[in-house]
């Protein structure tokens, strides 16, 4: 089986926000909830670099480890998904996640957050694929149709690549060999415990 | 040399050794830092050192290094849970502590405390009133004090059960109820914990203010501790209204752990206040759970001593009156104060008679509820 991963090539990302927009539109993510975001380091200065960040679908996911109701599961493709019917909105996964991936529709008094929402790698949730429940809770299920996450598919500069870890590692390695410099597989050490 | 001389020499040697060790510690800290003094006062005179190009850091590496350290960048996205950090390492600490010592050490701590108390009860049995009850009682707790105590107690039990469910439920309750069943309970436990918490905190603060005057430590408590509180054996060390053990429960349990749990609870409960970063939140959640577990451990002792462990103790908090024999045995100094204040012990028959006298007219309002 494939081991699905995300990789953002900071040398290519031009901070166009297309990945964010594609994700929001594809899954009809509510206002205030951002499954993916672009962070710019040294904004406006020479050497500015942008990285598109979402759930990295960690090998040993911290969110799954701290969840009091054990609502996370990892698919055969290594995608970390969760069951919104079990989620109680306690916020622990947000505090444990290194990437700030878990999101909640509310932030109000008495710890009311609503059900956690995060990137699904466009793989839906535990409900039957393409069912109405899956669509409203988790968004579309592209992986089931044999497609890759829309954010990466839409990326104009192919900075954000998604897919089997071995394949995208190869693509990235070839790029680095061609253009020189050192590989900077941001977030891989935290998420997968390894570089390219 | 006489024995006296030997003792003084030994004492002198011991003292000089102590001073030497202290001097070593002090100098070890003071001497190296003295160079700061020199560097700072003379910095104007020395030329600024020029570093060669080789030892300068690569700006690109610096950027990734600061990103890994959790320094923020710029992001267009907005929302209550959107962060501008590329990576946040505090979460890993949170995970390690919560899933490590907090659940393992904390859980076994509670189990061991419970088992120890059970074993103590089975071995030693209940602490009886020496010579049996006298049949005469005096007032120990007023109605409003008892009301407050039981309000806090009820809140405590609810918070303990729901809090423990959220921390240990995954290990203990999911195997029993399954994921769906436990999730339904966790939802209830989570909301209950969050709604009861603030009420409990207010009641707790009022109770602390009300009971603080009974819990001022004094010399009698020292004597009480020296005799081990008379827990084992047949000694009955003197005590005022509160004995040394009760004061420890008050200051360590109710005051320190209780207020820690209350303050951290409020911070965790209102993420909308806005200052709670992930670092603050995870620290606060760890503190809250730690204080809770320790408090529950102490509470088990408090509850045991107040109910099963001591004959005649519980009625002080339920009826408000305690037997004179119990008072003499456990709180002799307080009993003397009670007598000195002019209150006279009353027998059960007298109490009944008093109720009859005032019953139909005087306390009619009080009887409506029952």
C-alpha cells in the first residue's frame, strides 16, 4: 500500500493561496475553519519563504494519542482521519498537534468548540464513501475515486505535492539534484520521523 | 579528653565543614560570573571583535531553524484556531506528560491510595469512641456551614467522576462501554465538568474564607503531629476545633490544590479570553489534572476518616451535633472552649422536647421542606 504524505517545496511556493481556496471550496469548509493555511517567513524581506501547512498525517499522530475518546484512526494509506460522531470538542488534539491542524467551528466560553475539523487528505471520513453524511461532515472523498488531494492538484508551481511518500520523495530529490542546495522537507521530521 | 570536649570538637568540625561547603558553592557561582563585571565595565575600551565571514550563519538556515523553534510568520487565513507558527513543539511535551506520568503515575497513585485505605480499615477497623457514647451532644457545625460543606462536596464528587472519566476513560471505560457508548458519556462528562466547575469554584472560595479562622496553625498541631495524630495506637493528642490533620487537608488540599484547580480550570474553560496560547493551555491542562489527582487522593483520606474511619465524626457534618465523648476524645481543647462559652451538652430527650416546644409555631417554616 501507499503511504500518503504531503510535501511543500518552499523554493517553489509563491504564496498564491490557491491550495487554501481549493480546499475551502471543494469541502465547503465553514468560515473561520482553515484546513490548510499558507505561512510566510520573513515576509517582505529578501529570502522570504512560504510554506503551505495542513495536517501532515503523521506516522505516530499526537492528536490520536491524546484524544480522550479515541476518535482517530489511520487508514491503510497512512491517512489520519477522525470520527466526528465520537468527537467531544475538548481541544486536546489542537494542543498536541505540532502543525496547528485541528480546527473547530467555535471558540466560546465554557470550552464549547463544536466538532473538530481537519484536513482529510480528501479521503472523507468513516461514513460510506460519497454519502451525504460524509459530504457534510468531512467534505468530498477524492481518494476513493483514485484522485489526489485537490490542494496539491491545483498547485500552479507544483510546490505542494501529495501522494505516496516514496514517489513524492523521488520527485523532490530530482528537483534538489537539478537546482542544487540542500533538501528542506519541512515538517517531515516531526510528522514521519525522517527526511527525504 | 572528656566526653564534653569531644562533643564540642565534633561540633566545631561539623560547623567548619558546613561553612566550607557553603563557601565552595557560593564561590563556584560567584567567581565565574565576576568576568561579566569586567566585560561590562570595560566594553567601551576594548575594540568590538570582528567575526570572520566563515563563522557567520547562513540566513536560510537561520530561517528554518527559527521556524523549527516555533517562531511565527505571516498568514492570510483567519479564525479562532489558526496559528501563524510553522511548527509547535510544546504539543509533544503535552502528549508525553499526559499520556506518560499523568495517566500512569497518577492512575496508580489513586489506586494505591484507595487500596492503602481499604487495607488500613481491614487491619485497624473503625476508631471507636472510648467508653461508648455519652448520649449528650454539643453543636459542632452550624446549618450554613454544613450546607456549604455539602455543596462543595457534591461539586467535588461530580467534578472528580467526570474529570477522571475524561483522563482515564480511554484506558478504563472504552473497553467496557465501547467507543460510541463512552463518547456519549464523555460528552455529558465534559459539559457537566465545565458547567459545575465555576459554581464549585465560587462555593470553594466562600468555604475557604469561612473556615480559614478554624485552620490557623498553632503549637498544639505540632504536638499532634509528633504523636502521629493518634491514628495508630490509643493516644489522643490534644486538638482544638480542627486537628493538625484537618488543617493539612484544609491548607494543602482545599486551599493550595483547590485554588490551583480552580484558577487553571477557569483558564482552560474560557479560551475566548484570548491570551491562551497552546503552550499556556497545555501547561494549564497538565497542572489542572495534576492538582485534581492529588486532591482526589487526599480527599479519599478525608472521606474515610470522616465517615467509616471514625465513629461519631460524620454526624458533626450531617446533624451538626457531636457526642460529648467524641468531642472529649478528638477535640478536647475545642470542647473546653464550647463549655467555656456557656453552651451546655444536651441529651437526646431534651432535644426532642425542644423540638416539640418550638415545632408547631417556631420552626414551622423550617419543617415545610421535609
